[in-house]
C-alpha cells in the first residue's frame, strides 16, 4: 500500500508540473545491462582507474601511446556491453513524458545515448556521450550513428589487441581537418560538460525527478540541491535505496524501468480527468 501511495503522489506532482526535469544516473542504464562503475561488481570494482591511465585513458589510446592490457580489456568490454544495450521501459517513459509536453529536459550522468534513442530530444550529458567524437586537434565534434560507432569500436579492439598503433590512429582519424578523434566523454580528472546549463535547468524546474543515482559523483550530485533551493518538488526512484531523503517529497525504492511506466499511466489518467 505504501508503494501505491508513493506512485499516486509522484504522479500527482508530475501531472501538475509546469516544467519537469529528470536527473539520471548509472542505475537507469544498469537496467539496460550496462554495469555501474562504483557498485560491487561494477567497472571500478574490477578495473583500477590508475591502471587505465586515469583521465587520460581515451587520449592515450587515440594518440597512439602504449596502451596497458587493462585498458584493452576495459575497452573491449565497454564496446560489447554498449552494443547490446537498448533503452528500457524507464527510458521510454521519459520519452513519452516529453511528447506529452511535461518533461522539458533530461540531465544525465550516463554516456550511452539511451535517453536520445528513447525519444528525449533535450538531453544534457554532463559526462559526455560515447557516440560523439571530439577532434584532439581542432576540437570539432562528430556524432556517429550506432552502426558506425560499434563497427569502429570492434575494429579498434582488434588493433589494440594486435598493438597496431598505425591502425589505431587510422581508425580514429575522423575529423575533416585530418585530426585524430577520441570519444567525447569525461575521464578521471577531466572537467564535466555543460554544468552551468544543467544547473540553470535544475533551478528553473518546479519538479525534479531523480533516477538511479546515489549522489556520489560530484559536481553532478549537486543538481538536486540546486533544484530544492529554487523551491522545486523532488521525486526520487532508486533501486538500492533513497540517497536524497533530506531533499525529496517522495522517495521510492525500486527500478525506474518498473516504476516509471506505472507512474506514467497514472499521470495520463490525471491529465485526462483533471485541469492543472
């Protein structure tokens, strides 16, 4: 009964929202089969970031520097996992909320492009996007299609395993200036992307939906606080516990892929029979 009450309360906040903003983390992507970084069994539980070159992993790989075996294994796993991943029902529920004119923006810590694939068009990716390449010479950014990205990824893994430095550089030479490109994602020690824009969106929301994030990764973890200070209502859905109890009006323990579709159906009902 408590869960049903929370679903109803969350749906009421969302149905009444003038500007709903979603803030998502690794837990949302975990439901699509992408391992989290920090949870037990996650990537940083099995790979030492220092062995991967820290924040320089992508720069070192695509500049032709010697790549440690751990980095080869890491890239190989990431390519395979991301290629299998598809949006889950939670992603699609957010896409539907945007189509309904309720959800204005998704702020995400995830790099997997799944929010966009599910239909969200205004996505702020503070840790970057693996589907986007950034030229290390001119800074130009190039968005790749799914098939193009993973064909490149599989070829890159082959070159890494063979130690073919010239092949790696050739695979990554995507820019019209002739420069070598790297994935436009944030590594350890590198600055986040679009944080001022993310803060502005959070501050302008009247409802913030927190999904699948433990609030351990800063500065992105400040987003709920910015929204709360601006008087937004906060709704949290996390599979492993509520991490923003002091901030939220509704804190739900469960998978966003299971709870968001139920909330969405209730929102549709409320919007059909009520005037907000």
